[in-house]
C-alpha cells in the first residue's frame, strides 16, 4: 500500500532516484535563484535585455535602494502588525475549540466540527465582495484590525482541525485522573493539556505565520495605503508608472522572505516534533 523505502528497491531504481533528485531540486529552485540573481543585477542589465544571463556587476546597492527609495520598512512593520496578532488569536481560539471538540462528548459536537472544517472548502475568491463590503460597513476597511480579524476567522477552521485531532491523540487517562482528583476543567486545560500541546502550538504557529505573511490576495483587497498594506502588496509599488524596476522588486522580495524563513529555522525542532507526534500510533 505504501511506497517501499529507497534502500529496498533495485539498483537501477536507486540510481535513477539519485539522478532525478538533484535535477528536480534544481528545477524547483530555479525561480528562487532567478529572483536572487535579479536582485543583484544592475538596472542597466535589465534595460539591455540581460534577464537570464550572469549580471555584468554585483549590485548590492539594490538592497540599499529598496530601503532608501521606498517605504518597505513600513510595509514590513505592517506585516508584523497583521501577522503576529493573527497567529496569537488563531492559535488561542484553536486550542480552546480543539479542547472542547476533542475532549467533551455533547450533542452537535460533530456538526460544529464539520462547520469549522467546511469553511476550508469555500473558495476564498468568492468571498472577496461580501468581505470587502462587510469591512466597509464596519469601518474596518483599509485598517490592520480588519485584516487581522478576517485572517483569524478564515484560519480558525484549519487550526481547529489541527488542534482537535492532536488533542484526541493525547492519553485520556490523564484527564480522567485529574477529574477524579477534583481538578476544575479550566485547570485541566491550562495545567495538563496546554503543556502537552506545545509541539502542536509551535508547528501551527509556524504554518499560520507563513500563510499570513505570504498572503497577497487579501492584502490587496482589504488595504490600499502604505500605512496599512503588508509587504506582499507593498512590493508592487516599487514599480514605476512606465518602468518596471524588477531588480528592486526582487531585492524587496528577498528581504520580505527572510522573517518566515528565520522563524522556521528557529522553531524547526518544535515544528517537526509537532507534525510527527503521534504519527506512529
């Protein structure tokens, strides 16, 4: 049913695997390498049509120009203003709803759980007009708060699914023993379940941080000004009206990609533990 480990297949198959893996890796990395090269390419190269060749010179000044000639610092700050509250709010809601749906047996449990899950199957493009009208009517259009509230609402379904399944894999004997000792339900959640959820919380935080930081669609739909636009939407402003400054856009893209990459490497141990805990049960 499952693929055999590569060590157990025939010699030609192992050789083909070792040959195809670096080729596939290079193909997968080509767009990123192209962006990195373009970020170091002088504007004269692009004007001369040198899009894919080696740069005539290494222009590290592109990174300085991005910060000196554009409000990218404000855009990055706006992204943190949206992403960090969204991660905190989403994870907090998901831990509580996951605990309620994973531990308690009550009528409508599966129905509520399916409602959370069903939201993940709604194409987000069809929500563009009603969500925009809702934020306008509530006075939240073109505000960081409106973007945060929408992301929390939209990400809660997946996060609840993640947390509920994780909590159901925890030993139920721990909770039953605490109840026998007369421990209150909120203390069971805070002192017993929540510490065991740390790997899942770390993994979910990295995923949600990456999702929200890289969001472009809602950043352009719900924000319009440099004071509120996240970096994904703000990078477009680096292009002039008549000339596309792709070297600056590429440099800005590399800078914008650093926070989620750094967060992943800082929390890599907890991230992998959260995704694999209980996988062999």
